[in-house]
């Protein structure tokens, strides 16, 4: 069973049932990963883009 790259907790996923583009969430740390490749299994951490997108607008409003 694959493990979370961040906290090393085992991820509750069936490797033969996932597809590229699926989102996997770690039950332990709550981070989300996108399945980049199935064979071999490759996960990419999803960044929380909401906060990053809001910051420039806040700075522009203050200036």
C-alpha cells in the first residue's frame, strides 16, 4: 500500500482502482495529492491556491 510522501501514513487507496488525475487525501495529515502516474504510482501534492490568489488582490487594494 502506498504511503503519504509528507507524513508517511499509509494511504487508503487501491492501486488497481485509481486513474491518472484522481485526487487522494491523506487521512492523517489531510494533504491532497493528484495521481500523476499509475504505473509506477506517482503523486503530486496539490497546493492550496485559494490563499495565494487572494494575496495580490489584497495588496492592490491597500496600495
